[in-house]
């Protein structure tokens, strides 16, 4: 079986892929695009490795007059960054697991045409995308009703579902899980849970990986929840640490009348950029973990083992 | 429709749940022998030794005032948003810092909205507190005849100062103390530009060509150099117009940096400059020197003016939903009248953060950097010890400065904007369209002023001016 | 009557019994939406109140005066209302189209190139901009466009051109903002397309290959038609946000420059500039509610049109 497929795939290979000339053109165009995407980040990284005095004097440059590790020394000297990293990691992992579970089950039921409440639940999940109670509404629910002030759950629970991801996932289920498959399983006497776990989940891995990635990004980038729900800097996730620095700089440089009392302690530009680099790298490193579910689509499809 | 009904049902359940949690709270602890615990929110970079100082403060105030407190320090960049949400959602807290320059947690708006406790009676009953603070502070903090906070006694006026680079002032022998107008300034800009080859005047995006004016609604208010009882747009005053025209001229001549509308105050570091400006107190020279990394001398650009907004530059309020109004006020009063407490809050612990070198002079110790807070988060400056290097009569100087400052005719009057909110929202937008470019000389002032005027009128500025004028007249009559 | 009621009841019970397993699967999600989305929604009603604090929030809400539609007036009182709505809609329409078309093309191309290592690298790299906050992006943009030392003007002056005062010239900004927006979000939608392509049924392609269809033909007649559900879904979702804009993009990236307001003012920046100094939650809720209602109406319309053509592809 395996062999047969392989030979079939190989013989069809010249149809299964673009011409070498198109390949070259596409590779180059994508290369340019990728270059444009990465240039600003490289600039940010270079700034983080420059001496803050040379930034003050000459502005940003791809070729700084003076390299320096001072920003990273400051960033790592304080144990805060490691603590923040730990919190971000815990929040992201727990949140992503809960979120994937909640959304995949919910979206799965939406994809089942025989489900009687499907229509209602569809609308039920679209409304929150359009109407939201805003910051005050959420604040009262999290703080007064759920009493989650200063709890790590206040940073996890409010973000674990999103209409967008549910709809993405629902569309995936509809595209990749044939109704006939479910019906035949049903006839074979499989329960809904068995169908969901044994048939649906394995078939929809790319979709799950997509929303898992979105959840990861959402949690990793979130800082507003921490700003609102955490007092006394008890839990400072990585992004929040960065936003704190940026907001402080922004605030103090536009409110000069505040009194100059504390501007001396402001993080320099190089330190802020170093935190950008430090907070972005973990996700970039984690990315390939999700990537293996998206890549290798069509062309290798025929020869995939 | 069905969906809407269902959604409404859920909302109703939610509201019921909310009401339940809200009612479930027990009444306040009435046992008077036990110390009452208070929470206090202050603004600023959270200090490493805050907990330590907090502990020492409690040790001192518990036997003396029978209260304890938790100080919550929230970072500059998030204080406004966090406290605004806290207030709008009706949370309980006891003491907090508010002031005129915050947005969501602004003193005037939140007092009007009901976020703060009315403390008029408490203050009236306490002659010690009332007498300790200059009456203009109290006037400025009064809204519709009521007091909602205790202003920190610091510099009473928000005056913009010329900040001069001392090295160049000495080199060219510039009589900086006599320079107030742009005309007086020009020859020196010219000379220094020619001889040093630098752009002499560093202007940043927040520069506003200060004139003696009390702005009450967007840029509308009272001109203290003209008819003091007539509401006018500051941008329509002759003095302001001539200033922006000169500013444009200076930009063209290369006296002022071309990128002024894009740079912030801190960008001054690393540049070569002769003069710049900032809002400050006459005693702040040393701090400016620290942050700008240059030795400086300063002189005020205008006479000092007291407005509501400048008098409430740092105010401590009591949350409207507090369970312990009396105790909160007791602590607030103590902070402003008990020198030992004020010094502890502002400077830290004696023998740890500072050591005493005389009766009322101190010297910083190395732990000082673990606890530096703006003193106006707490209260009365005049109870503070003198830091090393500060003049021993600094509070006398400040006191005199505050007494000499000209009071705006509208001090104590506050504009109720509820009838003209739409117009003000539109005017704020027009203002932000022209503010930076016009003030920094980045555009031709003639056309920009004309355009701005046209747009302001379209936004409804006349209605706002009339409303302001009529409210002011009424207030004036009843306050004769 | 009673009979009918009973019948309805048994019907309901029967339906429920039949659907119970699936209902249990969707229950955790339902609870989540009820608590975290629907419960906070009561705060929307503040838009119709002159909100004054008086005790806790609910009590304050009940005791505040009703305002009718007063709080909405400020949105239309500006002489620039037409300009603001034009900006918001035009930018969003352009963004919606480009954010679907460009990521789709990129996803298809990434899938085709021979070198898989390179393909993986491209994918990761295209995602990087998504991670830079708008504040950081605004620094980077400034580094390029700064009139005195910006890279762009440095290049211009190398060729003997006069430097361009970008932050004073509105005409460049529709282009700059669109570029930044697309650049920043390219990776996000691309992932959805990549995953969708990956999940497509391979047998169609095998059949097509047997027929000797070229790659382009396969893309045109298999991949794209099979991806339409995703395209339609993304479109409907995007339409719901047509009255909302990324505040950071329109406020921070142009450095809040007044000279650019004619091309950078959107509903969100107007609300921000107009309201921050007032701190009135009634007014700001009104702004948000208006954006929601417009989005809602457009989503219903778009969804209705889609439903007419293909029921299975509609969102609800």
C-alpha cells in the first residue's frame, strides 16, 4: 500500500508541483517579503545591543557607533524578568489547553448539522464578537462577581474563548470531516464523545494547531488583564512588563508638569528594545511546534507516509 | 428577536447576581477599640522599599491614630486607567491620589461624577488642617461650594520656566533673569546661533507659548492680561497670536529646532542647546539638572498664576464608597499636620533611607534609591526636612512664591460641561489638530489660526463660550 | 391549550434527550459565553444614562438619569463627521480586501516552493511583525521617516532630493498606514489559509494529476473553490469590525500629528481625542455601541446575502 502510493506520487510529481522557473520566482518574491518583515525586528534587536548614549546622540541606526550589552545586563540583573517569563509561560500553557478544549468542543457541536441547538448556539457565539460590555462590564464580573482580583485565573479565564477562533475551527471541521464518516461511526454504535475524541480530533489537527497558536499569541501578548485585575505588581507577565515601561516613558515624556521627580529612573530606549527582543523570542522558538501541522500541505500530500 | 429576549434574560440574571453580591457585604466594623485598616492608592514607579516604609508608618500611626494603612503604588503609565476603572465600577477604597492633570481619574470630573467623598464638613471642623494650607489651595479644590480632597501644599502655580544652559549663559553673559519676552530673547538666540553654530532654542511637542491665562474649557477661559471677566479663546488673544508668529519666524531663522512637533521633553538630552523650557517649581532646578544632564539656571516666562487646575496639581481624596470616612480623614489630616508622618512617607525611614544632620536637615543614605517618591502624593511640603544641599529657607521661598502668585478671577469656579459635551468633544478634536503644529512654528500661523477659528466655530465654540460666560456670571454674583 | 403546552413540553424534552450528548459537549462553552460575554453586557446600557456614581455600580446605574440618545449626539456634532466616517470605512474596506487577498496568495506560494526548510523559515519570519506592539512599530516607522535623520530621507538626499516632511504631509499616509497594517497582520490570516490548505482532501488532487492538470489549474479549480468557506467566514467576521479601527495604528504610528488628521482621523481616534479629558463612561459606551450596531447590521446583511447563495457557508 505504502509503496504503491509512493510510486504513484512520484510519477505524478511533475503535476504535483509548480515549474522550476515559477519556483524560483516565488522563492525570491517570498524572500523579499520575509526580508521586509524581519528588517524592523533586526533594527529593534540592533538598538537593544547599542549603547544608549549613541542612540541619544545619533538616533537609530543599523550600524551603531557603539555596541553594548548594557541593556541586557540591566534587564537580566533584576530577577523580575525571569519571574515574568515564568508567569507568562504558566498562563499561556494553561490558558491554551483550556481554550482549545472549550472551543474545539463548542465548535464541533456547531459543525454538526443534526444538532438541534446549532442555529441558536451559532448566534449565541457571534453576538459577543459584535457587542461587548466593555472594560467596566468585564471588570465588575471578574472583580466583584467572580472575586478574582490578584488571582492568576483572572488572566486566564476571560481570554480562553473567541468567536473568531470558534468560527475558524467550525469551518475547518466542516471542510475536513465528511458527514458520512460521522454517520457511519454513529451507526457502528460510537458515542458522541468517542466520535469527538477518536475521529474528529485526529482529523482536525491543522485547525486545532491554528487556534492553539492564536490562543498562545493571545495569552502571550495580553497585558490589559494584568493591568486591571492585578494589584501591587503581584503577577507581572512579560508583555505587561514591557507595556509598563513603554507607558511610563510615554506618560512622563508628555506630562512634563508631573514633576521630574522620577524621570531619572526611566528605562532607556535600549532597555525597552531588549525587552521586546526577550519577549518575542520565546514565541518564535515555540512556533515550529505548531508549524509542523500546517506545513507540507499539497505537494508532499501525495507522497506523505 | 428570540435571541434578543434570551440575551436580555441572561443579562437580567447577571444583574440579579450582581445585586446579590453587592448586598451581601456586611456592615462596617464598629468596634472602636480595634485599629481600622485603610487602603491608599498612590501614583508613581513602585518602590522597592515601599513595604518596609509602609510597615514603619503603621508602627507609628497605629498607637497614635488607631488606624493602619496599606499603600498601593501604581506605575505612572497605568494609574489613570486603573483608578478610572476602579472609580467608574464603584469599588471601595479609602484614600487615593487625584489631580487636575490626570484624565480618567481627574479631580474635577470625578468629584462631579460622585467618585469622591464630600469632605467639606470635616475640613471646616479642623481648623488645624485648614490653617496649615494656603487658602488659595482650598479655593482651587472647591467645586460648586464643596471640597472633595486635600491639596498637597507645593508650588501653587503651574508656571513655565525658561531653562538655560548655564555654561553658555556664563560664556555670553546673558542676563537671563531679565528675559521674559521673545523679543528680549531674540538677540541672544542670534548671537549664540552664529557663534556656536547650534540651534539655540530646543522646543518640544508639548510647548504651548504660555501666556497668563486660565483655561477652563478646551482653550476657552479668562485672559489675566486682558479683560479678566470675559470668556475668550486663548488663541484669539493678541499676545498668544504674536507669540506663535514669532515662533514661526524663529523656526525659519533656525533659532528653533525644526522637528519640535515630533520630539518630547526628554529628547533634549544629547543635543546642544542654549535655552529650553518646562513647567516646574522654582525649587526644582537640581532635578532638572539631573534629568537633562546639564547644569542649568532658570527664570519664569510669565508671572505666576493660580488657577483651579494649578491648585489641584496633587490632591488626596477619599473614595465615595469607603467604609471608614472618619478614619480616612483622620489619616489624611495627620499626613498634612504631623511632620513626623509626612517625613516618613516622603523620605522613608530615618537611619535607613536618610540620616538627620541637624534639627530639620537630612542627608540621603545609600538605601535612598530604594525609596524615592514624589512628595505631592502625600501632603504638606512645609513639614518636610531639608535635603542635603537645599537652602534652609526653601519653604519660606516657596511660601512667598505661593502668596505672591496672582489668583485667577475664576479660582473656585468650576465649569459644568454637561450641557455642551458634544461641542467640547468636537472642540478637543479641533484643538488637537492644530495645537502642536501651531505652537511649535511648524506651519504658517496666519492660515492655521484662521482655519482653526473656522473649525472651532463649526464645532460649536460660541455655544461653549456663552455657556461658560453665563455660568461664570452667575457664580460671580453669588460669590460677591 | 393545555394539551398543546404539554405537547410542546414533551417535544422539548425529547429533542433535548436526543441532543443531550452534543449539548453536554457545548455546555462548557455556553457557560463561558454566559459569564464572560453576556454578563458584562449589561454595562452597554450605560450608553443611555447620565451616569453618576452613587454607591456600587448597580445602584449607581439604577439611580442615574436616563439620557435617551443624548450620549450619541457628540458622534455626529462634529463638522468632520463625514470625513471621519469616510476614513474609517475606506481604510477598513481596503484592509479587509488586502488582509484576505495577500495572505491567501502568500499561503499558496509558501505551500508551493520546493525548499521546505526555506518555506518554514519564511512562515516564521512573516509572523514577526505581529509581535511588535504598535508603540514599537511607531518607533520603527519614525526611524524610517524622521525628517532629519530618517533612513528614507537619507536615501533621498543621497540622490540629491530634498527631504520629505512625512509627518506634515497627509498625502503619503493612506499608503503608509495601509502598508503598516498589512505588513503587521500578514502572518495571522496566512496561518489560517495554510492550515486550511493542509486539511484539504488529497484525493481531488490525485485525480486532477491523473488528468494531467497543471498546478495552476489545480489551484484555480480545486484549491480556491475548496477554500471559499474560509474566505467567506473571514469576510463576514471582518465586516463586523468595519466601524472599528486599530487605535495604535491611527494614533501612535502618525505620532498624533495634527497636520495629518484629515487622513488619520477615524471614529476611534475622534472618540479618544474628544472624550479622554471628560472621562464620561456614558459617552464612551455610546461610541462603542454605535460601532457595534453598525457592525451588527452589516454582518446580518452580508450573512443574509451569503445564505441566499449557499446556506452552508453562512456564519449563522
